[in-house]
């Protein structure tokens, strides 16, 4: 079960805070490299100073020889005189050196602090005119994604796979229904918490097309480790086409197998939790399945969206993602094949 | 520490740990609780209460609730109580369209099998039949929670706080204990 996650991460491409694909992640990465440079220099200097101190102590030690074993019986009558006498000139030099080092450290810290504040301001300054608004509602343990529109019938709802246009600012409105989660796409931005009852927002822009993996960055329960998502940045024309398809209801089932599968879906437990647009399945506790076949992975990017995985997920989801809220779907084999055919038709 | 005292401490710790095991274990994939597919009605068949009640033998003896001693399952039942909109008629146990569940009156009895049948086969005067809609493991979790609302389940297994705005004390603080025998409400 672990191997597919690794394979999927590679297949999904960048998931790396130091491989930024947008201005926000770029700003954060620059700050990170600055800190690394300053801290590396300081670390090197400190190590050198320690080595130097050890070397100098060895070569110019003025402490007396350790007393012979027989002498320890005698009480230490002259401990004070055994200490090295202080050399005023050397002490003045040492004091100047320590003062200079302390001042340099303070200045370096102040500069780093100023740079942090500048970075935070720069992150807020991303232009948000003509931004695309996307609502992300985190639930245990999946991501509900809504593309709102002033016309309610043009609203699109999907899950776990967020598409955005390249080169355009996207403002994410973040909310949660149960516990605190955190929205983190390392290649595009830092983390943004999704707090129940307290909406937050996160603005970012992808400057390169690609699939960027994200994951929940705040421990949220049993299946927190299996709560990933992907941000697919694509050219504006492709994004518009995708959004148009998402807004529309899926095509009705065509083949007899798909139609039987739809009956299984509507009469069985599926419709109690899931929504398929255009049908009577209007459950809102699980992910929207209207276009589930158009997604590249299932169960919050836990495994690829392929027939075998889908069947395994339906039959025993607890084995793949322990603790998640999806129960096992116990249907006879013929019904299972029909159900899978139907789900694969929901593009 | 004198040896007898330390032995006593060890024994009591062992007793606590042994007793706590079933309370805390989380059986996500509880194959033993599920019925065989044959006991679910065939897809597409009418799900009238009579047909379901007549066709389906209960998968467990009436007296046994698999989740009465399991705090995780009772809490899952609490979650499902809201998810499947039991609150729509029963509110948070106080009732409304449907009868109250936090009182001492059990129209059809408080045995696990009776509550299971209520959920799966429905009851007159408006309780829907959820056979084939709610998987059996989740029905048993709901059974455990309904019995917890009624005060039958052990105190240390009851949910300790609500996950949403509280409209009543949490289950562990509801001051009621049900008699085990069913009592019938006066017909309206």
C-alpha cells in the first residue's frame, strides 16, 4: 500500500518547496535560501572558533601539571594559586572579540527579521484583480472543491483535484466542517489552515503548467496521511473546457451495464452519501461523484483511478485507507461490475 | 515499595488495561458484523417493510449488540445519526416528528435486535426502512448509539462531548437509566 503512494508522487510531478512554480513559493524559497546561507556561515564560524579555542588551549596551556596520586591525600591547601593568572591584555582582546561577535549576531538577526517581514508583505501583495475564486472545504479525509458562480446553476463541485489556469491569480477560500486541516501545495505556496467556523483565504498563482501535489498539513485524525490532493495548472483554454464539463451533469448511462450500474448506485447505499448531478443521488456527506471518472486518482490521491483500484476501494475501503468514513459496499459480483461500469462512465 | 503493594498495583493495572481493550479498539474493517450479500434485498426489489422483514433473517441473535462496549463504534453511531438525518425527525434525541430517544419509553423494546429492526425494516407511523441503504456495520453502530442515548450502554462508553453546538448535555451526563424490559407508549 505504501508503494503506490510513492509511485503516485513521482507520477504527479513536483511536490517540492524548493522547486517553486509560482511567485508565492518563489518568495518563500528565496527566504529559505537566504536563511540557509546566513546560518551556514554562522555555523561554520562557530565551529572554527570552537576548534581554534581547543587548539589554543592545548598549545598555550599555563595550568600546572596534575598533582601526583600520592599528593591527593593532602588537603588542597592552595587551590586559588593553581589557577592560571589572567593576562589583562588578552582579556581586553577577548572582550572586544566577544562584543564584536555579539553585535554581528544581533545585526544578522535583525536583517533576517526584516527580510521575514518583507517576505510576508510580498506574499500578501500578489495582485488579486481578475482572480479566480475557488472554495475548498476540507472534511475528514477529503477535499471538497467548489467553483462558485453568480449563477447558481453554473456552480461546479468536485473533489480532491483542483484545476486552475496558468498565469492567473487564484484565491482559495478555505473552510472546514469538522476539525482543523491545512492546505499545502509546496510547489505553489506555504500552508493555509482550514478552521471550522473561521473562513481563511490563500492567494497563489501557477506560472508553469503541471500537476502539483498537495496534502493536508495539520493532523486531522485516522486517515490524515491519506489526505492528499492535486492542483492541475493548465492553459486557460483547457481550463475553461474542463470547467464547462464540470458544470454540466454527466451524460446518462448508455450501455445496459452502465444502466444497471446506475440502478445499483441509486438503490443501494451510494446515494445516501454521494451526489451525481442529474440523478436522485443527492447525498452531501461524501465526495461529489458527478465526474469521478475524469479524476486521475481516488480517495484523496491515495491510489490511481483505475478499475482494479476502484473495485478494491468499493469492496474494502478500510483496507486501503483505514479509518475513513466509507463503508464496504457488499453487492453481488454482477452488480459490482455494473456499478464500476457506471462509475467509469461519469466523465 | 513493598512487594505486596507493587503486586497489587501491577494486578490492578493489568485489570484496567484488559478491561479497556474492548472499549478502545477500533474495528474499521469489521467483517464479522457484516451479513452475507444474500441477506440484502436484491437491487431493484421493492423495499416495503413487510417484504424486508419477512425475507431477512437477522444476522445476529436478538440479545447481542456487537458494539455496546466499544466507545469508537458508539461515537461513529453519533456521527451517522447526524449524517443520515436521523436528527431530522428525532432531533438530538429529544424527538419532534419522531419519538424522543433519550427518555425511558421504548415503543418496540430496547433490545439490540428490536432497534436494528426499527432501522432496517422501518416502523409504522413514519420510520423509514433503511435496508440496503445503510450498510449493516453502520446500522449496528447506530443501534449502539441509540441505546447509548437511552442510557443502556455502559457509562464509560458514552460519548463525552458533542462535536457541534450542544443543545443538551452530552450523552455521558444524561441522567437516566432505562429498565431493560420494554414498555409500550400509550397509543395516541
